[in-house]
C-alpha cells in the first residue's frame, strides 16, 4: 500500500514538473520574442531617424 502511494506521488510530482517545465520554456520563448521585436523596432526607429537626417541634409544642400 505504501509503495503504491509513493508511486502515485512520484508520478504526480514528475507530471507536475514536466508541466511547469513547459511553462518555463514558453516564458523564455516569449521573453526572447519580445527582445527580438524590441530590436527590430529600435532598428526601424534608427532607419527613420537616419532618413529624416538625410532629407534635412539634402534640403540644406539644395537651399530649400
């Protein structure tokens, strides 16, 4: 009877651990995705700033 109880508890603990591991993996993947999105947004903003600066330089050169 005790062996059965220990076995059931062990299976429950392993199952619980595996479920939480998946959740942790999902959270890590979500964090990595958010970092990559932030990098892309920063690159986009930098490109926009560079383009605005280039337009300003061209306007100055042409005298507008």
